[in-house]
């Protein structure tokens, strides 16, 4: 199996990517979740040998550059970076698989550029986190207050890789030790006294403006390709109603529910995820 590292210069910033299998194979773009990185596909990608898989680290994640000082992380800027990467690759048409935040970004790209995404697979995600119009003032207020407390930047330093892995296990969504260790291969850097995250802590800050639920459904309805949604049995509480409402906007697709939690492709059932993805992608060679 061929595994390589690549870098792309997108609008003056370095975007890193991890790639699997021969470049002559059909292209598949893989987008990771919030505070994760391209290593989230380390268990899944080897099980899909029929595709050239490129998994990029979003800005501020993994080995990619952070955004400039004083700049926020906006979801739509991530979409712009993805578009820059696929153009740099010369991919006019490609398959896309996205997890969580990556699924949301994939929905935005596929809705805006439906002619470019030939098939869309979503792992426990169906569009970005929304904000209703009436919530906009409070959303901006929270973001302004949070941003004013951002500086000076403080780094958390771990005395060992193992202590960082333990901390990652207890993150926003629980992970096994193996899954956390896999993500940490791209999320740690050596500093004085130990190791610190490569992830910019600004990515944890709230957005100053969010797309509305109506806008999310508009993007979903604009997607022309078939969509495969793989839901985790232990999805986020309260997410079922939102997913069901959004799914009505999808033109063509199917939903499968698999055992496990939010990182089902990395942790509990990468084999089952790979089997479903291979079957789905085989429909359009």
C-alpha cells in the first residue's frame, strides 16, 4: 500500500494532506472532523484500495498552517481551502467522504459546485452547525466577548505523548486509546518541556455568524449527486430530529445506521464503513 504526504500552497498558506494508494486510481477526497486531522482516516483508507484517497488537514489542524494572527476560523473559509486543493490536484470530478465538520463542509461544497462532486458520503454529519436569524445578535455577542479574551495565547504542554493521548480520549466525543493515539500522530509537536497540540486553539472558538437551517437545506437540495449518510448508533443527543428534517431536502440517497459512536469510521467499525462505501462508490465507476 502506498502512503504519501503532500503539501499544497493555498492563498499563501500550507495545507498538508495524507494520501493513500496510486494516483492513477479514481480520486476520493476525505475531510476530517472538528479538532481532528487526516489521520482520522488511517483505519479506513487502507480498506478502500480502489481509490486514490487524499485526506487534507484543515487550516489550524494537523500539519497544516494556522491562520494569521487576529484571524478567525470560519467554516466558509475551509470550503474555500478545499476548493483550492481539488483545483491544485486537477480534479474536475471526484468522490467525497466527510466526517462530522468535514461532512458539513462537504455538503456546502457539493451544493455550491454540484458538477464537481460525483458522489457524496457523509459520516455522522449532514451539514454545518446552524444558527437561526433571530439568534444572530447573541451569537455575535458571544463571539465578540470570547475573542476579546483570546490573547495572549497559552499552550498546554504535556510531559509525554501518552499523557496527550489520555487527554484526547476524554475530548468532545470519547475515543478508544488506539483511536486517540492515531489522531495524536498528527496533532502533537515537540516543545520545551514536552509536547503541545498542533491544533490552533482558535478553532474552538464560536463562530461570529452561522448559516441558518433554511440555508443548510438549500445546500442539500442543490446537491445533484447521490448521497450516502452513515449514522452512528450513539449519535449526539437530540440530533435525530434535525437529521430527519434535513434528509427530506436530499434529492437522492440512502441512510445506514451502524454500531458505535461519532468516530465509527476510526474506532468501532471501520470495516463496515469501508464495505458500505465501496458498494456505494462502485455504482459509479
